[in-house]
C-alpha cells in the first residue's frame, strides 16, 4: 500500500513538472507569435521596431514620430500592424498658390497639381485655367497659378460716326467752305462675347450688330477757284503750274526759218507770232489756253500770254516766251516762273 501511494505521488509530481514545462514553452511560443518587426521610413531616416499587438498610430507614438497636419502616412493610423510592415511617412513641403487675387503659401505632401488644389479646397470651374496643368507635378517652393476665366454676353449701344464728303467747286473761291448738308451720327446695337481673366477683360468678340439709326453724311463744298492780282484786276485762275521758262524770237536762230519762208513768223496754231505768244507742250497746256506768267526771281512778270506755239525742246513743264528782240531773248536766259491757267 505504501509503495503504491509513493508511486502515485511520484507520477503526479512528474506530470506537474512536465505540464509546467509545456506551459512555459507554449507561453514563449505565443509571445513570439505576438511580436512583430516593423520598419518606419521617415523621409531619409529609417527606424526598425519590435512591437506586439498595436495600431500604426501606437507604433509612431512609441517611435516618437510626430506628424504635422499635411504629412502623409502610407498606412491608416487605425490599421493594425503586421509583421514585416513598412510604414512610409511623406513630409509636407511648401508650395505657393496664386488664386482669386491672393498669394498663398501652403503645405502639402502631394506632387500632383490637381491633388494639391483639392487638398486645399480650391475648386476649378468652367473654363478656369491653371499653370502648370492639372496633371503636372510641382516641387518644393514652386508656384501654381489659377486664372479664373469668365465669359459674358453683353449688348451695347454704340455711335456710328457720320462720314464727311468734300465736293470741289471751281466756281467757289479757293479755301472757302460751304456746308451743303449737316452730318448726323447714327446708332447701332452690338452684341459681344467678352472673356474676363481674374476680372480683367482679355478678349471681345462681336457676335452680331443691328443698325438702329443710319448716319447722315455731311456734305461740304470746298472752293478751288484761285485769283491773281493784275493790272486788270483780280483774275480767276483754274490751275497753277511751276515751270522753267526760256525765250525765243522769229529769227533763224530760234525758229530755223528765214524771212520769205511761207511759215516764217507763223505759230503752230497758224497765228502770227507776237509778244504774249508762248510755246508749250500741248500735253501739259492745250493750245489756245489763256495764261498769266509770273516771275519767281523778283524780275518783272511776262504777264498775259496765249499758248499758241510749240517747240522741239519744249516738253513737260517748260514754256518758251516770245520776244521780238534777239537781245531780249539773250538777256532773259532761263528762269523759274509760275504759270496761271486762266478761266
């Protein structure tokens, strides 16, 4: 009996020891199963940690990792950590945004323009324009510019300026004006599409226009008649031409004809040559035109003349004045004159 009791006590003690060893091994294994290796990458820094049951937020707190408002974490802060998990922290950096007349410096961990605008609740509307483009990337300290574009259809009343017409009247003294019809502005209605950028007009497109009142033309009569003061009084002048004047007589030296020649002393018009007859280029001054030849060098005027003759050397704005004396011809030489074509 005693032997059996001793055997049973021995077995119970041994079993308890075995059970304790098993429990210790199990607890150690369970503890190892709960432990997780975590890596934290914070910009250029890397930290490895061993934790048990925990959330991402707890791990960061344990690692003394402080987050700012716009920093980004690759995992949700409420997510449970897993063995081998890598938590990446992207730190926010400054970016400038110009919008609605303001320049703002904001913090963001985003690189994409559209994401940055959404993050800071800056909405793009209609035809608004942004630089760089929404799908572009920006770096630290770079600028995003938002241009607010607005279109507007407007109808405006505009003045149609009247047109002035000048009618020349050679029976009215030169320089004198005579109002025939008074001008009057018209009026039209114009519809425009106006584009504004940040409140400033940048373009205007005419869509349609409608004349309400047509303008009335102004008609002015302008005198062209000229006068020259002569010993006979003021004479009406139709035209003035500045010309180069020479002199000729009826001799052979001037005309190539001698007395006795049937054409001696006869002009191209068939008239008898005499003082006051001049030779002209008919393309400039038609034969038969009445003239007044005025000296421009201060010498005496040749005076009244009649264009009745022509000459081989008289082309363009040249005129040949008849004198009876060869001495007068030689003395006259060549001079500048103002030739008045008389009415």
